[in-house]
C-alpha cells in the first residue's frame, strides 16, 4: 500500500493501533473520550485511561515528479524538498532495488540525484523529514523515465588504433544537432602521453574538435574517452556511446608549399630537416589554392575528380587521378598529374585549386614526385601553404582548425 502525504511518527501509529484493538475487544460504543470508549482488559484489572496521539509532524515533504508520472526526463526532473523541517533520508531505487546516489543539501531543505537517471526505467522514491519536535513525515511516489526516443552518435577522426601525423586533431561529428553542447563536451575527454594541455572547439552544433596549442610531438599517445551514453544532447535526444579510443602520433613531418616559387619542401624529424624539395603547380589566378595550414585527411591511390561535385560545371572529369590526398572537405587535394605538360611543374599555377605534382598514369609509381610524396605521407601530416594571393582556408573546411588562434580556439569551448 502506498503512503501519501504526512504520516505520524511511529509512536503515534502504535497508539492508534492499540486503540483499535481495545475497541474491537470491548465491543461497545459511545462518545469519544467517555467511559464507553474505554475497554476492559481480559483479567478485568480496571479501565485503561485514554491517551491522545501526538500531533502530526509539522514537516511537509514535496517530491517531484508526481506519483505515477511517466516519460520523466533523466536530468533535472527529480527532486525532493522539505518545509518546516529537515530531510533525514531519501531513497530512490529501481525495480531491482538498486539505489541511485543523491545528496541532501546542508540545510536539509532539498535533495537531488547526483547524476542523470537511466532511460526507460521505473523508480520508487521514499523521503522522510523531521520537524523540530522530532516528529517525522514521509512521502512515497513511483515514476518512470522516458524511453529512448531519438539517439545520437559521434563519428570520430582519426580511427581507433591508427598512427597519424603531428597535425591530426580529434574531430567528432555528431549524427544529430547538439543543443546542450556543455553536457556533450563534458562527456568527452582527451588526454596525451606525454601530457600536454588540449582544448575543445565547436564548429556549429554537430562538430567538436580537440587539439593542443601547437602540433603534437612525435611519439605522443592520445586517448579519447567517450561517455555519451544517456547524455541528453537535445530535448528527447540521448547519446548511445561509451568507449575508449587510442591513436599514436608517428614521426614529425611538416611541409611548406610556396605557390609563388612553385615548390614543396618536405621537412621531417627532429630539427625539421629538409628531406625533399618537389616542384608543384597550384591554383590559377581564377581558382587560387587555399593558403594556411592544411592537414591531410584521406589518401587514394587513384580517384575520380569531377568538376560538377565542386560547383564548377563541366570543366573537367578525370576518372583516374593518381596519388590523391585530401586537404579540404570542399575538394582541395594534393595529387599526381599525368596530363599536364612536364614544364608546368615548378613554373606556373594552372589548376582549379588543387596542388599538382608530376606523376605517371595508374597510381603505381613510387618514384614519381607524386608517388614519392604519397608513400611518405600519412593522414595528419601538415602542409603549410604560402602564397601572395588566395583566401585562407576556413578552419572547419577539413581538419584545418590550426588556422584559429589559440585564444579564439579556447573561446570556442562550451565549458570556457
């Protein structure tokens, strides 16, 4: 039987029970408090004087949600308060008896669970308060949390277990828009070994990137902890993931592309030693190549490039572009070029925005300039592109958040 509202102290309940038993045995009725209201003991020792029950507790317990509530949100909807008294105990438990941790405030006036409740779960809530006379009042209610309706997941870059270049950020793309960015960001932890401070930055409401202030050091081991399960990213939308990811930063390689000089200088290892200088051709004046820090995100030995996919109509459709490495989401690559005159590389910028190197058809050569670079590049390697003309790459276009100054990057966190 469910208890509701105020209850008397245990002593009061005992007296009431005793009175009921005596009345039943005495068989007789009359005015309350009169002789007829007093029964006689079985051994006829004399009348038992009437004892009035103690007054009910002045404490008032209020519990939310209401008894019988359904589809209760897992955060912020469950709380208990006490007026004219102090809470002395609160027990919130599921059908298996597993209790949910919670905290009573120092003044005893309130209680709330310590974290979000599991979805689609039935609970019972029992709270007891005590007034200044020591009399107790209790409240009981039962409710259930909302069942899983809409969920979201995070698609992550780089892949678990991969080895990457020094410019690879942690990039999470969420399957649904995130309204409570702070809650989601709190559920993501990125740590490095050896340790280095990192910061998160939101690009819109579906992408969260994390990086250090400067490029990772070679050999760094990075751990990404996702605890998104049951985190409410937006009203009625909850995360489903709870997993750990790991990747390793390989050797350091940062290359410089000078589009005015038409060269690509590859620097690697400690001290950024020059290991190769290659001739390139960048974007023409009408289709200039992005400037700034560009990070390799994908590699294809052979791929198709169609101008229609980047909004340039029917200008080109090359079905077998060799040694292609993606630099932006919008379609900027550094790739091999077998169709241009060899004299173009190192002398002129003639492309539609990509960076081209001399190559052979088929994507099998490891000795051509493009083939050599392809073999010596991993996702996360950095190209620092310099030119007298052209726009700086938007930081959200690819994995290019390095173009955001550190103070602005930190300001893009929901927990700043």
